[in-house]
C-alpha cells in the first residue's frame, strides 16, 4: 500500500474541525475519522482539530491531530469541549499552518474556531449539519435558552460558504431551525463495506458465544432516552414466550435507568448491556452476529449505525415517520413500526418467526443503503475543488 503524502506543518490541504473524535465514539466521530483517513490517502495534508480527550494517543494516525485544552461536558460522559484559542500550544500549531479549505462537523467550540480561522486565512468553510441539536439542549435547559442557542447555531451555518446535510430528510430539520440558505446533501458512508463470505457470519457468532439457531437483536448508540430505547425494552417485554437475545452497545446518561427497566420487565436473562466498544472489529462481530438492528430513534438525523448494520446484512427496525427512517422502504430494505410498544412487539413476534424474510431484507439493505467511505470522500473532494474553483483559489491536488 502506498504511503500517504507526508503532512507539512507549513502547508495543509484540509482542516477538519469537530468537538467529537475517537476515542469518543459516535456517528459524527466515525464520520470525521473516515474523512481524515481517506482524504489523507488521496491528497495528504489533512489535519483534525478537536478538543483533547484525556489519555488519547493521536500519534497513531497518519494525519495530524491538533488537539486543544478541554473540559468534560456535564452529564454527557465521555464528551468534552473547550475553547481552542486559550490553548497556547494549539495556537502555535494553527498559526504556522496554512489551509486550502476548512470543514466543520460541529457548530460549537471547534466549529467556531473553524469560522474564525476561515476569516483569518480567507479560505472557504464547509459546515455539515449532523444532529438535532435542539433536542440535546431541550432536555436540560428552558425553552428560552434553547431558542437562543438554536439561533446561534443557525448563525454559524449562515456564515459557512457551503452547508451539507447527510440525507435529504435532514433538509427539513435545518429549515425548521430557521436556516434559509442553500443546502446540499452529502451522503455518509460505511467502513464495513465488503463482500463477506457466509463463514464470516458463522465465525462472528462463534466469537460471541451465540448458537446458530438463536435469534439476535442489537442496538448500537448513545444510551439516551431521545434514541427511544424504551420502545425497544417495552416491546421486548411483551413477547415473553419467544426466545431471543438482545444486546445494547454504548454508554450514556440513561444506561442505568435502562438496565433497571430491563430488570423490572424480567428481561435480564435475555438482554445484555455490552458497554462502549471502540474496537471496530469487535463491533463488526456484533453487527454480523445479529438478525435485526433495533433503532427506533426519534432523535437522529442520519445515523451511521443503520448503514453499518446493513453492510453486515442486518436490517433495521426504525420508527415510522422519523427523520432517520426515510432511507428505508418498509419490508424491502428495512422495517418501520409505529411508536407503540404493542406494535413493536407484534412486529418482532412476526419477524422472529420468519428469519428467512429478515435475511432477505438484510441483503437488500446492504445493496441499497450502504456506500463506502472511500466513494463518499471521492465526491467530497470533488465538491471541495468545485468550491475552490468558484473562488479562484488553488485546488487540492490528488497524490501521485
């Protein structure tokens, strides 16, 4: 494999800014990591700008990571935030680096740093609207404060040269928040795209101690009530006569309450809380070993985990009418369910009794909603250069 272009501290191609980056794992951090990895391979000169996670080793990456002083986000472990401009070490690094284009994946601390740097260096700023930020704040703040924060978020996007969303339905969300400018859809990808042989799925079950005949369901994501895990637990509690295994992968403020609810419903023998998984190979085993991916979130815009599960032929059950669910065609490449525990139980009972149907839908999901990150980033690079060309600025040249 060819070695990627070596980063020069004096000249960079792309600065990627976000408040979340591995080892903190969620959909946006996975997106950032894949943007950085593939852009580094294709053009080199990539730099990630993110708040520092204690004990993180950023030297393992072949691209540069400029981390800055951080503090924990209250009640949202393991998330961190900070102010880049008060970290003198960071300021020295950023002051001696010239970028061609900047891309912010967060409208908060890192995004604001990107906006200020774009003005200073007179380079374009691309900003991706990933999340339903209002929901995050509405849980802990009064409406007036939430409205003010949302106004600040929209002001940030109005200062970007180009605004992207990860799927078509998210255009409606950013419009609801008050953004009136031009919006483009730029798909997210999956790093799990491959032609998996049947033995791969057999081995995944063996690694996890799952028998071939067991029906397995999976949830991967933050353990927060906004992602609607209550519907999953309540639905499972209504099919006590049916054998199954259910895994919850992730962490979050609601984890202990979810475990308590599982115990109250008598599901301890069937439901396992795995915790956070940062090892992608291990997470891939869970996707491959599962029959159904239960993700009825009303919070997410375009969750990567649904595409990751689909890449391993595991179809999703999602909430009918949810923003995230618009990529599914019910019964063809996934399943839709009303936000009602009885309806969830009815659907799960039907699907558990028809595993061949579930498998067929999973294969179709892998063919219709999964796109490799390499392919996505190739389009990202084309769009970056189109923006640079429109401004008469130097283009980003591909590595030889």
